[in-house]
C-alpha cells in the first residue's frame, strides 16, 4: 500500500478511547512521536483534560479530549480521523460507528489499521463513497502477492530485520530511530513498514499480519525488493515474536521472506513473560538473551543464514540508572552492542550495522 503524497497535509484527530497509554495505544503513540505537528488531539474519555505529555511522557501539549465533536474542531480543525488503538480482535466497536459516520459526513478521511475494513462496512462504506471521502484501510493487503522464492537474498543492499522477545517491545521504533541516524550520517537507508502504524508513518508498506499465510513471506520479499531500490541498507520492521503462542507465524514468515543479512533483537527490559495473552495470566517465560539469539539464528539458517548483531532495549518504565544497568547487562551477557535508541544514543547499534555492512562487502570481494 502507498499513501498519496497529498495526505501529508492532513491534520488528525486520533481515536484512542479507553486505551490511551504507554502500552495500550501503539499506533497513536507512534504517530504522536513521529509527526506530532499533524495531530490536533486525541479522543479518550478516560484521560480527558490531560495532554499527551501527561499520559505518555512525550508529545508536548497536544490535548486529550472526551468529546468527539470538540476534538474535530481543535486547532485549525481535523481533516482526517486516525484509529490509534487496536480493540480486541481488531474489530470495529459498535459505539465507534456514530463517530466515524459524523466524520465522514463532514468530509474527513478515515485512516484505520483495524482487521475490520471500514470501507467494506455496509453503512460507512457507501456513505464515504457518496460523500467522495477516502477510507484508508491500511491492513488491506495488495492483490496478486507472490509466493516467496528467495529473491530478497539477491539484492545488493544489506537487509536487517528487527525481531523481538514479545509483541510491542519497540521493533518498529528501533528501526525508525536507526534509519534516521544512518540517513543523518549520509547512508542511503530505507525503512520497510510491515504493519499499519509503520505505513501511516512512512507512507507505504504492507501489513503482513493481514496477508494469507501462503503469501506472507512473498509479501516480505516484495517489500525488501522495493526497499532495496536505490538504497544500500534496508531496515525491516519486525512483527510478533517467534516465541509468542499467537503471533509466531507472522514472525517466521518475515524471517524467511526477508532473507535478512542481520537481525536486531528487541526486548522490554522489565518483561519476564510474554505479555498479557487476551486476558489470561502470563504463562510463556521469555528466555535469556543468548537463548533468544540462538532461536532466531537457527530458525533462519535453513533459508538464509543470519546473525544477531545488536540488542535494542525498551526501558521506558525504568529510571535512568536502572536502564543503563540493564543495557550494560545485556551487552555483557551477549557480547553485542546494546542501547535504548529512543532514550539514549542509537550510535552503538548504528555502528554495529555499518560494521556488518563493511564485513559483508569484504566477504563479497573475497568470494569474487
């Protein structure tokens, strides 16, 4: 999916009703982090009266409101509504219909990453068509995706995939931070979005968790081929986790479809178990770093051997001293560069990537 360049001028009201928080509104939080100047407000009745800074610890004075109509009128007025949370099962909650209907009637675009495609809704879809309003269902996969055949391994660019100990540990954010760092250093680097939030931020990509399983690796392959065009380094957003009981399939599809030359392992330093699994008590322990590294490298090896070259920690819920201790411990345990690229300097991981790229080029020269 590619978002038209005209969309870059949109001003968004984000819907995050009842779930706006550091861990419960990933899409909202990331959009606030990467294009705050385009957010007029966040709609959440539970946090109304606060700013996003109050709730997230970043984002400044963007207001949180408890009235949808008021939210649309904030600032110079919203021109689009962005769904910033993922309700259970990714389905459209009945209460949201009135809000979205009102927005469409006013001519506002709807940007959604729900598994329920709003454009296919029997009420909202025809209304949007009649009003000439676009509904952007970011999770809708493109047609005619191929079955992967290993072409991602043939690109000249160096391909790096983020993998994680769990969902929602910072895989997308890590790659965006590293992309920005590498571009600032003068390296031709692309970020490949594999989920709806990354698509909203970057303007193109495929939400691979909505792709039929047989074509998931093929979708990843297509993304790498596009990301490699004109670039020397390709950073692929990771999804799920190989040890997650519900989402391991999408992780493996990415791992085999991307044929990455290297991996960045992401982990939330305070998390010991796979996060709350649809209301059940956590029951899958997260292994030590070395075991996680072995799991990912062994899973990739039959298709395209790769290695973990750095550790990205999410330390948002730790004080600075404890966070630095956790980073030092991860580095000592693995012998690899480690950092929190949002909170601290991303240079250790950027340097690891550049060293891996140089080593890869030297291997090619020796082989030739």
